[in-house]
C-alpha cells in the first residue's frame, strides 16, 4: 500500500514551511519512527518521521530548500516494498580506504544527522566528514567542526609523501598575490527562520520608541556563592551553577515592582500581565532564538538553572517548539558569553524591554574611600519609551543591581 507523506501542521497561523534537509533519498528503505526530513518554520524546526516501514519516493518540488504548504504531499511511502541488499565489490586499489573505515568515533552518527547549516558548509567547502570528529551531542558535527576542517582533502595522506614534500620545499617562497577575486560572490537564500528574525527585529525598530539605559553590577557576592556551593549544586542537580538564575529571579522581583516593564502596547491600549514568562536568548546554528521560562516567579533559583539548561539543549538539537517561543513578557540576552563588554540589545517584539548582560571584568573601584579590584559587569536595559518612562527604566535597572549585589535578598524575596 502506498501512503502519502505530508507536511504536518506545526503551529497556529503557520501556513508554510521550508524543507531543511532529507535524511533519506528516493529508493531508500525506511523504518517506522525513523526521521525522514527536517522542516524549518519561522519559529522552530520540526522532525517528520515515518509512520510505517517501506520504500520512500521523493516527489518533484520537495528537494531541500523548497517552500511547501502545510498539508502538501512531499513523498510517497510504499509499505509493500521490501529492502534490497547489495554486496559491494572488493576494491583492488592500493591504499584505498572507505570513508566508513576512517570515520572517527561518533562521525557516522554526525553524517546521518547533519543540520541544514552544517550540510551547506560541508557541500560548499567539500569537507570530508569521515575525517572530522563531531563535538556535538551524540557525536554530531557542529558548524565549528566543519569550519575548522580542511577542504577537499583526500581521505588518506601518506606520511612519507608529506615528509618528502616538506623537505623538498624551498627555504624562501616567492610572494604571489594570485588572481583577483573582485566580483567573486554568491547568493544564498535566507532561511525561513532568518527571515522571521529579520522581520521581528525591524518591526521593533519601526514601531517602538527605543531607548537604552546602562548600569554596572559588582558580582563579588555572586561569585563567592558560586565558588562556595558549586560542587554541592552540581552533585544535586547535575549542572553547573551559572548566573542566569540570579538575573532571572532579580528580573521577576523588579518586574513586580515596575509592572509597565512587563507590559506592552496593544493598539491604543497597554496590556499588563500578571504572569512572568522570561525569555532567554539562545544562539543556535539556525539563528538567535528566545525560548521562554514559563511562570518563572514560581521557580527556585535552581529550577531556573535547570530550565535554562533544557532550553539551551533543545536549541542546539533543533527541538525548540513554537510553544517554547511564544508567550514571553520580558527577555534577557547575554552577550558576555561571546566577550561583549557593552551593547544595546533590541526588543523582542511585542515586549517592551530586554535586559542585556555582558562580560565580567576586573576593574578598580572606589569602595569606602579605598581603591579595590572588583569583578564588574555592565548591564543594559533597552525599553519602549512609549509606555516606560526614563525614571521607571533607570529604577528597574537599579533594582536588579541591588538584588544581584545582595543575592541573599533574592532568597528572602525582600
């Protein structure tokens, strides 16, 4: 019996998706619950699996990169067909080695589950994935793995040949500029999610009256708490004690004090929210995503850390869902993990404020009339001046500063 493989519904208001990649090709035998393809929407990635065993046939217009409508048939599964077996002819070429034989541990899994972004780099740079060790989850290849890999290198290289070439190389190599690369360019279509990111960021700039205020936080006490309890925390919860918990808990308390920061403009009205869904910006291979910690006010500091870890893992694995991305009322982004010392974040529309965290850096500070070296972090709050006044924004950031500098208050909620 032949079954249609259709594009599934992946969320409200989503009418089309982009086929990110196929894990199977026409004529392949697939098993039930095996992943067939990865769909990209403007919100998340969705894996489509086989409902039965059978042989798959991809339909025209369903190649990787094609935009398809929800409900459209993209392939046919013949459940009556049986898998075919073939025996590979032995090779007689000296020194020839199959890519499977030289694959590093974990490489097989990575080759079978390349993300669209990694697949593009592999194709463009002609990277031999069999010679690249995956550092991602379950041995998967990441963008960094393939970007650092040599391009178009043969599967094996004779050590003797390399040594001979090095010995024969002249001591002085004449400088050659080579042919000009002026005009050498390529056009790469934007992915669906990249288009959505661009659309939302431009929407924030066009509709909101953006303004940013800054402050700095002495991270001494937070670092002391982390150093004192990090081992016990990891033993109990299985993860490192980070900074996210402190800033999420401080943000919730500040939002309770200044409710306008947790609201947004809705037509001619201001929509206030009596719940606290805190978005955490996550950098993924497909772009920046901001999944939300729902009801963050009900979580302990440890609960926040666990939630952030789970969202980050889902982002890396392409498992973030539209439900994870929807419903946020306030966002936090941490450019400090990439070394940023100071920046002005852009709102995550329709939200009215976003908190930017940055790199912790030792700086000389005047403490009780004396100069001391303290670990300091610049923080920034970008806000919509249409509903948040400067006094509220500055006071909100000062509240966060006070709470983080005196973290015991977070535990006592005072």
